[in-house]
C-alpha cells in the first residue's frame, strides 16, 4: 500500500461528503485540496484552501488554509481541515504487524 491508496480513499470520502473528490466540510467550513509536486521519494505534497465567501458576481473565493503531506507508504503526516481520527481511516493497514502462520508455528518449535 502507498500514498496513492490513501489518496483514493480520501477522494472517495470527499465524493461521499460533497459529490466532488476534492471538497469536504468540517465544522461549518468548506475545504478544497490540490495535489502539488511529489518528491523523488514518493512524498505527496499539496495545498488546502477554505471557502472564504462568494463575491458579487457569484464566484467562490478560496484562501489558503494549510497544506497536506502524505508519506510514500500512505501515512498522512499533515492534512489541514480533516480531523486525525478521520485521516486514519484513509491510511492502509500496516501489514508488518500481522503474524504469519509460519512465524507462529516456528515459535512453538523453539
């Protein structure tokens, strides 16, 4: 699993919330995220904006609220506007902690 898995889960959550894969609402504030440049190591960066209002012509006004950073293995390091407990639901399950049947069997034969 990797950052792309986490981003896919994030998009699905946003679609469920707003119908758009990059928009969600938290505590009465509407947010929008954009992916920036990824690093050579696979770190995903981006910007998070919040809806500040609507101008006289009806155009939405978005201002920078913070940023996003997702590690190459899928852990969210920072994502402004999404509570940590919700962020965790997007991340892949750590496969390293699962005990393999062979390891369990070997432990009994020591």
